[in-house]
């Protein structure tokens, strides 16, 4: 693709990232799932399990957003799994010093497995429906992504993904390889690393509201001791269309089930919901930053692991980190020596 001036400036500012290619091939395994901050902050995705054709207008502080669905309905919070997969792959590529692009080529089976979906024929059909809803849902917003120094007050309209196409099919008719072009808005968020790491158990949550509450807890609580919000605020930020009394009953059911990864919800007097991190979340929710590996280190890794993708190995190593090592190159090579070849 031809990058805009803004995208070129962003790409050139990334250490170790080469000139952007026309496409980015997803080939990282076991990468940490990541979501963009804007999608976690604002109710972009529908929580309905039926086609949602309502136009949603949302205003919070200075942020304004209007989501207009297609005839197939608004993109759902489960459709967002595709974007999470793409964002995760791009961030793994950036962290490994690879060139990235907003057009990705991915394996449909890998996407289904990574997001814990069925790999049956019906699973592939639902995946195609998700692509169509993502491409058909239109966003109009003044929410800017990218570095703050590069932001201006602009209202723009775009689809959640710009385009998609099935590149290859099996003889049985199932999609094997898919090409996806993300919106420039979302790609700028990735380049500026405006993303957060999610728990892998996020994909096990089957209730739409559970997923949305986890996103809000991850975004607003993070590693803080607690975060409190009124039921009214959660109703607005979740994007739920349920009446307040029904929404409150749904919250209480989720509190009783206590299935959210990383966080626990508690109801307090005054229609307040308190969110506190579980003990394991103190280390799980933050992925440590680490400097790019030197070319000499990658060459040494190739000699130690001939025939293996050193960038995939690096991504696996980074996923094991709890704190940023003082000497990343030595830590990576030590990890290679300890891990089975």
C-alpha cells in the first residue's frame, strides 16, 4: 500500500522497523493478545447476539463517536477477535524489528485456534460473516490515534477494516489464507503502541457483557489497587441497550459467577461497582518493554537454531518476560540455550 505522510513519519520513528512493505505475513506463534485503547475505552462493538442495526451515537468528555451498521448489522464484540489477532501479530512484528503494514495475510485456521473458536465448516462461515460486519460497520469520530504530538482535531469516517479477501481455498471450499487491510485509524494506534495486553482467558468468555466489563476493567483499573464506577457509567461505557434495572441484574449475575480473568467485581452501596485486580493480575496484565535485539544476536540465534524462524523465537521469548531484562541480547541467547530445540 502507499503510506500517507503521517504513516511514513510514524513508521520511520519505530526503532529497528524497516521500510513498510505492501503486506505483513502473520507467522508468530503464542503471541500475547492485544487490543487498541480506543476500542477498550468506547463502546464500538455491539453486545447483541442478533443483528444490531441501530445507529449508536456516543459522547464522553470531548470524545464523540457514531457507529453506523450495515444491513448485516453492527460488528460484534466477538467480531473484534479478528482485530485483536491482527493487532497482536503486528505488535509482535514491531517488537521483533520486522517491517509491518496495515494489510496482513493470515491463516484462517490460526485465527480460529488463537481466538478459541471452532475450526469446523460452520466456524469458517461465521468467520466470513464477521469479516463482512467489520468491513460494513462505519465509524465517524473525532478520536485521534497515533502520537499525541501528531494529533489534530479532525472528524473522520472509516470502516473497522478497509477490505478483506479470501486468498486461497481448500478443495472443500474452506478459506485457508485471508488478506485483511486494517483502517488507517487502527493502524496508527498500533504504530504508536496505543494497545494493552489482554489475558488469554478473555477468549473463553462467552457472554458479551463479560467481555466488555473485562475490557473496561483492564483499561481503567490495570494494576491499580481498585477502580470504582457507577452502574450508570458502566451502562453507558458498555454500550448495552438494556434498561438500567436489567443491566444491574446482569451485573449481579456476573459478580456471582466471578469468571472475569484478572479482575474481581464487587457491588457497593450507592449503585457502585468496585473492580480490584486478582493477585495473579499484578504481573499478568503488563508486558515489559525491551530494547530490540542486535542483528548479531539474531545471527547467533540462526546458527543455534538452523531452519527456525528467529523472529518467532524472539516473540516466544518476549511472551515469557515478567520484567525487562538489563541485557536483552544475553537474556535471549540464554533462553535459547535453556529451551528445547
